[in-house]
C-alpha cells in the first residue's frame, strides 16, 4: 500500500471500495516532532481529517483521507502555540489534489489533454486542475535545464491565448520554437518587443551565436527583435503569412478596382464581388466550371487587368514555396522585378515591400 502512494514512511490505515471508487485512509508518524520555535515536545491537540482527490486507479476514482496531527506547545512563551503537521509530498498546501495526482494531471495536459477533460475524470472543478497545472508545470519547467538546448534555427510566432474581461480584450503569447527539431523551446506571455527580446537576452552568448536562421510572420515586432538581438541571422519569412499578405494585396486591388468601375462597394450582382472567394482559392483547386466563371467575371469587371495581374502574382508566390531551391531563387528575382515595375498596382508594391523586409 505504501508503494501505491509512493511514500515509505506513510501508514496506510485502510483501503475501501464503494460505489464511487476507492478510499484510502492514511496517516504519518509523529515521532520526534518538536516545536519549530522553542524546541520543546508538543502534545496532540486535534486530529483533523483532510479529503484529497488522487489519480484514478483501475478506471475508478480514488479519494485519499489524510488523518493529520494538530500539535500544541505547552510552553506559554512559545511564539507558535499550535500547528498542523503537513507533508508536501502528499499534497500541496490548500490543494484538493494529491501531489501525484497534480503531477499526473500536469503530464497529461502536456500530452494534449484539456483541463476540462481531466477535471471531469478527477471529478473536481476546472480551477483545481488549472491551479495544479500552473504550480507543478512551473516546477517542471524550472527543473528542465536542457529545454533550451543547442539549435541553429528558431522561430517566433504569436498566438491568441485568451480574451479577457467583459470587452474580450485579446491577450497574445509568443511561441519560441526550435524549427529544425520541430519542438517548442519556451512561451513568452507577451508579444511585445521588450519581453521577447528580454527572453533572448537571458540566453548565453554561445547559444545566441549558434543561431543561423530565424523564421517570423513578418510582424514589425519580431523583425525588430531579429534586427537587434540576431543581426547575424538569416531571416526566413513564414510561407503562410507571406501568402496571406499576397491574398490581402489581391483583395485590396479587387476592392479598389470595384469602386473605380461601379462607384460603390461590392454588391452581389457585381462581377468582381461574385468571384471574390474564387480569387483567393488556389488555381489547382478550381474545377473547370469555377475557372471559367473566374475568367468571365474578370473580363467584365477588370478592364485594365489589374486584378488579373495581382491574382497571377499571388499564384507565383505559392509556386515559389513549391519548387526546388535553384528554381526558387530565379523565380524570386522574377517576382521582385515584375512587382517593382511602376505600372504595377500600388497594393502589390506595398506587399512587396513587406515581403522583402521579412
């Protein structure tokens, strides 16, 4: 029984089973207990009982009933007259979970399970599991000294973490990943320059000097981080965000041409508005009927071929990420040269500026 709990100096008083699961009653010896201030031998004042939630066993819930000792010092001059003997190995102070249940829940969350799912399995509140995960998760991170190991390519990316308050204010985090190994190194609870750069600044000079490549999503914050903290690093633009910007440039061109041709924003009967979603779709994903509709509506609503040019530029960018390295370099030079021409739509030139800065 002691091995089941994991503490050899714990006395298992009983193991029972009822319709709700297993109930383990335990206590710890009180030998050699003295007052923490005056050093005298105390007496037992009370035997409080604490019920804790343990990790499930044999697909059934487990409850630990801990019979504690509340001691009282007989020395009236003692600064601590009474106290309860507590063991952090069994449970953290004021936690409803045993220590091993909290560690188990933290590991399960690390594997991808949700807090709500574990709370349901443990038959406790969501906040109980969440608090345990925060306490024991921090301890695991602090103990993992090799987490930020040697790497040559890192990635910075923002993620919407939570919406706070009645107005649902967005709170973002920054994920720092080892791109080559495909694993998360750390998470910064902010996307501000000071916080992200501060994390990098805490790393060793050897670690920073070893970084050769850095991926980013073209945000101004991460560009500034790389510029100041990793001036020697080759920056690599995230394909998803580059194509996303190309799609935005295409849509901006479509909206402008739409207003120039009709004098108003898009309506369902307008040619360019009717194909707004088709333009954002990859060419290879269009069936012959959809491609025919796209070309017909462009002929009606795009007399100067500005939208058509933006559409082709977007597709060339997608091709850039799908071809071999040597061909990609040539294609990149071609895209830069074509989009830089003064006759090109201004939205494409703005997109090109953001692309090249990334």
